[in-house]
């Protein structure tokens, strides 16, 4: 496959769309030092409906049951959001108040995903917007014969799209996901993680530190980032700072 055939944007119309992701301080320092981001198997995601296809069973034409477990070592992903930032994101993903919100654009991130700078290489890579649906709608998918036929095709876009489905209760997250498929060839050793080589300064437009972090923590994290080689803008979120307002009272 060529790179143009392997990489797909799904549900995203502009390369200028901004994306954000909160990393733990330790993880983002690793991103900077190692110059790579890491994709994890979908089985590590919390919500069972985030990878419902891989968890499901299928009845074969001759009556026996099978599963998609053999594909668990074939897919890897990483979650981003269309939100610039939010109170919920900080509280969920930065519980120790040391999280780092990295910002990029679809175009900047796609440049590295399109080049397939994987070790080892992935056969298909998708940067796609998550679609939200009710649990009832997700279950109804299993009743659609055409859908069932399409997702059996290993590594197909139809199969990848199942990892871009999530229940409507989570639509406030406004997720965008990187999904990579790696063909489970017998000669390939299984992987627990999949790394993507990047240039942090070229990928991330800016870095925002937790708004709840004390000044001493902000200084410490900023110094650690500079020591690790990060040269981009570093600011602390102003989310919880009260606005400075002035008004006049007419008597």
C-alpha cells in the first residue's frame, strides 16, 4: 500500500480544525524526550461500547461461535478532543493537577500519520471524528446484514469505523481518534503499544498547564519541559481566574 491509500480522514472537513489532549506530566515529558506519541489497544478503554465489535461474538454459517479476539492485537488508538479545554477534561484527566493540555491541528498531526512513521509500520491509519448514538441504535447495527458483512473484512474502513462509535451519553467529549490497524502476520511479534515518531515543536502549537496548579508546580513543570527539549509556548490555563471587570453606577 502507498501512504495515500493507507491514511484516511473521517468526518473532518478541514485541516485547520484544532485538537487538544491532556497528558499526564510524566507522559508528555516522555513524548518530548522520545519524540513520539503512543497508541494503545482499544481494550484498554473504559467504556465497553467503545470497542463493542472486538468484544462481540459471531455465529458462523455452520453454527459454531467465534469472536474477534484475534483482532485485539491488531488495533491501536489515541483519543483527542475538539474542545479547546473544559472543567470536566481537567478534573478527569489531570487528577493530580499536573496535567498538560497539548494543542495541535488536524493538518499538523496528519503530516506524521500520513507518512506512516511507525515502528513497525501500520497498514491503515485513520484520524476520525467519533460518532455518538444511543445504545439501542448501536445494538440495531448488529441486525443490519450489510453492516455485518462489511465489518467481517479484516482491517477494512467499515471495521475501523466501529472504533469511532460511542454512546450518546458521552457526546460532550467531542472526541477525535487516531486508529491504526496492523496486520497480525505470523512473522510479526505482537505489540502492546504502537509508537508514532513526531517532532514535538512541529506538531504542538502550544501547551497549557492545569489551571489549579500552584505557581511552584507551574515553575517546576516549565523547567522540566525546557530541560527535556520542549521549545514551544507554555502557559497556565486561566479557566478559573476571575475576570477583571469594571463598571459605573449612575446615581
